[in-house]
């Protein structure tokens, strides 16, 4: 047998974990109930039947991290939830003193990277062990805090965090395959950086992230009141025919008619709700793209007009 083939087969046998780390997959289910956002993963029934992702691998060398980190992910209502437990034998030495929007990755912290299906831009969410938050888009694009939540908890031999991220921040519904990674910065004794999907250079290597695979939901399941509220708010904010129809009813029949208009939404199924949100957010994305094209075209026309005026003035002189 060819020596190269033998060497390749031996590599597969000896290093199966490294190959697994290069192709991390997370099957994300719809949770049976809403997690209590208090940072206590072990006490929360919502996470009971959710298998943790892992192990975590050290940045650059790809070896298993010590101590380890376990992550649970699930969907409830309008949000994506993460439950992260960071094993820590030296809890008293945890470093977490910075405030919101500061460089939290320089402390003991968890980072979540998400690249929605069909998007070119990824989002970064960072939570330190004290529950302070940071968010950004792509590498270096920092924003004021978005509308997402995180709560932390310290135990004797670990610290944990629960994170809730609304899908509204991505303008995308939980379906298909996204990309992402969950990472840990440990600043105790010997500093270490580890992640669920193995990284060689930095956590921002989106090409090395794992696949976030959303499992099909029970489309006939009734929706939670918070998701119904999101659908109502999004429908009410749409430009054009939908908003005009509601406004006309309000003028003709008063607020009672407007409440009646939306009352049918209380009977939405989960499938209906996500289908509606998908249409609304898809419309917004197309609208945003068309607006950007219009701005670029306007800038080009203004530049051509400026050139004509400039050369005409010089020619006259």
C-alpha cells in the first residue's frame, strides 16, 4: 500500500478528536420551557435534557483545555439562549472588574460569535464573570449595548452565565444552518484561551467556526406571549399597506377596532409566528439593500455633476 495512504490512515486513528474539533456541529433544539435567567444552569429545569457542547480546545495548539467549559444552547420564543458553565478550581482569583462596553475579553469572560444564515456580518457578544456586557459586529465594529441579557453566578468550583439574545438583533429566524463559536478567556494563574470550535489564530476566524443547526420546531405548538408581542410590534411598525390599514381603522372605529385587528394574532402557532417574522425581516433586509444601492448611485451622480461643474468653471476662466 502507498506510504502516503498508510500515513493518512494512521493520522485518522491517532488524532480523531482534532478532526472532530475542525468540524464542530451544534444541534439546537426548541426548549420545552423558558430558562430562568439567573446564571444557575444546574438548577434550571429548562436545561435538564439539553446535551452540553464540548470539549473546549485551546487556541492555537488545539489541545483540550484544562479546566473545561460546557455549553448548552436552545431556542425559546423570540430568543436564542446559552447556558455556559466554566469549571474553575480557583474561583477566588477570578478577574472581572471592568464595566459594560469595555474590553471584557481581557478578563475572565465568555464570548459568543454568531453568523446568521445568508449574512456577511457576524455579531460578537462578551460577558465577564461579573455579568458586564460588550457587543460588536465583525472585528473592531463596536456599538452601544444592544437589547440582550446575561446573568452570571459563582459556585465553589465554577462560574456560569446564562445569555438571552433576541433574533431581532439578527433580523433572522431560527432555521437552517448558521455559523458560530463559543469561547472562554481565563485570566487565572496561567492565562488560557479556549473555544468549542477549535481556532488557530484568533477567535474571529469565522471560517473555522462550527455549524449551528436549528432542529425543526413543532410548527403547531402555541406561541408564548413574548413572541406574540414581538410579532405585533413588528407588524405595527411596517410601512405601507399594513400600517395604513390599522391607522384607517383607528380613525374610523377607534382603538377598540385596532385591538380587534390584532386579537387574531393571539391564536398564532409557532410556525405562523416565525413565518411572519421571516417575511418582515426579509423585507427589511431587502429594503436596506435597496437603500444602500440608492445612496451609492446618488453619490456617483453627485460626483459626476461636481466634475462637470469643476471643468466647466476652469474652461470658462
